[in-house]
């Protein structure tokens, strides 16, 4: 009784594809064990007739939808006729969930197509910026509410994230800033030596690092290190439906997950920026001594006498804004993750790229603003 022939009353009818006029006519049973005999890759028609189809499963529906998409890619608008209500529902379900095929893209892309793609991407970017702005408002409102009710602040979570984004980032930030100072001193010496103005390398290093490079490069490193970690952590929780469980329990994910991360970043990025400034100046002083013979005493004296404290202040002022951008973007992209690993990886990359782009844009706006006010 284990013979498959004894479990069914009739054997499946092999499917057959024929063309009658402007219609493809499918007959027989479209099942996973029978459709391999069909050749759906040739010919064109305006109608797909399923009136002669008996049994059909998901594999058979996939064959029909594939034929339909091939005809659509050829510029036709095929109609499916003769299908029963169950067959129509199965085809609609499969058509909705079927992944897009690269093979269905037109071979020739016109200027109109490129303009359309550019327009769609522009609209999508604008919509994402609007959603990001709305998310920013929710986070700021939540943090404001926590400040008014400090007993609701999750101090343990904030301390944990301060260690993760701040203390653990000190080695890489210090090394980066030290090497930037070395490079600035070396390259500046090569140019200033031609004019006998080697001593001005101190001004070059101090202003560049204190005002711009120290905090900017620190923010870029934090965006790649901590911003991506925020997206990955929150995105993983979104995939496992832990965030939905929080809402079910009456917990606000913004207050529980986002606010501690953003607060920790706002507190720690200025500290990392100050550390980067000292490391950069130290690296520049070492290279100036080695390359130009500018002793540490001369370097320190010129740094104190010729560098306005506002250069340091400008860098520190920008730090909380950069931190807010990185934290908001990282958490926002994590909240957008769907239920698959591909979405998590894509949005993690998007988080890093968008954070760095917005940080550099903000830095440019700050530079214009400070230049206009004369600082």
C-alpha cells in the first residue's frame, strides 16, 4: 500500500502548452512533478487560457506567473482567462510575494528611464528625511519628558552605553587623531619650509585640529562604530519582535531603547572630541620636533599665544549636534528593519552612510555660520 499509485484514484494529466491565435492555451495538471515538461520561454500572446487546467499547485502557479511576467517584459499586457476562483487567488498570492527578477529588466535604459529613477530616488530620500525629522521630534519630546521626570531615566542603560560608545572608543579615536596630527605636521612642513615659515606649522595644526578635524573625524569614527551598532542591536530586536512585545507590555521603545543611547552619545562625543584634540596636538608636536626642530616648549608657547580659545570652543559646540545626528539616524534605521537579515544588513550600511553625510553637511553649515558671525 506504499505505492503512490494506490493513494490517488487518478494519475496527474501531463500539462500541454499550445498557441491558438493570440492565446496560449494550457491544459492538464500544473503540478510540481509535471511542469518540467513545459517550455514557457518561447512565443508571444495576449491571453493565457487556463480553462483546460485541472489541478494546480504553487509550482504550477509559479510557471503561469513567470510566463505572464515574460510577456509583460516584452511590452505586452497579457490577460489570464478561464481560471477558477481558487486558481485566481493562488495566482494573485504568488504574484504579490514573488521576488523581482533581474531578467525582466529592459535591456535598453533610456534617458526618460534614468530621469524617472532619479525622481523616484529623490522622492524616497525626501520621504525618509521627513520620517527622520518626525522621529527626531519624538525622541526630543521623550528626552524632555525624562528630564522633567528624572526618576524614569534608565541610568544603568545610560552608563552601559556611555562605556560602549565612549570609553571603549578612546583607543581608536586617540590613534586616529595622533596620526592626523603627524600627517598635518609632515605635510605642512614640506610646504612651509619653502618660505622659511616652518614655525607657522603650529598654527596650522592647532587651528585645523581644534576647530575642524578633531571633532569631525571623531564623529565619523563614532558613526561607523557606534551608529552601526545601534542599528544592528535595535534591528535585531525588531526582527525577533521584541519591540512589539515591549509595546504589548506598555513600554515605550523610544524611552527604553533610543533615549539612553542618544543621551549617552551626547554626553560622550564631546569628551572623545577633547581627547582627539589632545592626541592630535601631541602627534603634531612630536612630528614638528622631529621634522622641523620646533621644540615642545616653542610649540606650547606658540599654541597658547597664537591660538584663540574660540577655536577649541567651536569644536566643542559642534559635538552634541553631531552626536544627536548619529544617535537619531542609527536608532531610526534600526526601527525600519523588516523581518529578514538582508534588511538588517542594508539598513546598517545605510545608517553609516547617512550619518556621515549628515555630519559633514552639518559641519559645513556650522563653518558658514561661524564665518558669518566672525568667530
